[in-house]
């Protein structure tokens, strides 16, 4: 006995599509004014939580988040944090001449690293990643020296 294959009818036909469009034309003008404010508020809440998460990840305030955008944003945030720590080392009440000299050298090096990150923004991907790795390694070393100088 040969089995007959069941003929599958399409679930979405042109007639059903026309009916759906006609229903949408009737319902949308009544529903959209009610739903739109909630959608806008939801989008704002999602965006705000996204910004807060990103700012927390970078270690900066939400207001300063715009300063640290782009592919090198995280490095710029780290450089700014290190610069604040170096400035704190310089203004420390019991800072020695050696601490002040180190702070001067560190600030100069941080300016160079910031320039390198800015310059790498327009580089091809492989070169940019290599430059960011080099800056990251140098920042790790410099941050370790700053923590040692601060006595942490």
C-alpha cells in the first residue's frame, strides 16, 4: 500500500496577510498613543542602565562617560585615573623630592601614552590592537610604581 503524503497548506497566505494589514490599520491608531510613552520610558531606562554599567566598568562617572568613548576609551579612562593618582602623589604632604621627580616623569609618560592611544584610533585593526596592548602593558607597570610610591 502506498501512503499518500498529506498536503501541507501554507500557514500564512496572501489572504491572511491582507487581513492582518487591515487589522493593523484599524488597531494601530488606537493603540500607539497609549503604548508609545511606555516604550519611550522603557528605552530611556534601558539606556540609562547601559550607561551606568559602562561607566562602572570604566571606573568613571556617568557624566564623564562621553570623554572616554571609542576603541581606546577604556585606556583613556585608565590614563586619567593614573594621572589623578600621580597628581595626588605630587600634592601629598610628606612627598619627597624623589616622589616629585617620579610624578613629573610619570605625568610626561602618561601624556605620551594618551597621545599613542589617540594616534592608534585611525590605525588598521591589527596595528591598533598591538598599540593598545603596548599601552596597556606600560600602564600596568606605571600603575604598579604609583601604588608603590603611595605606599599601598
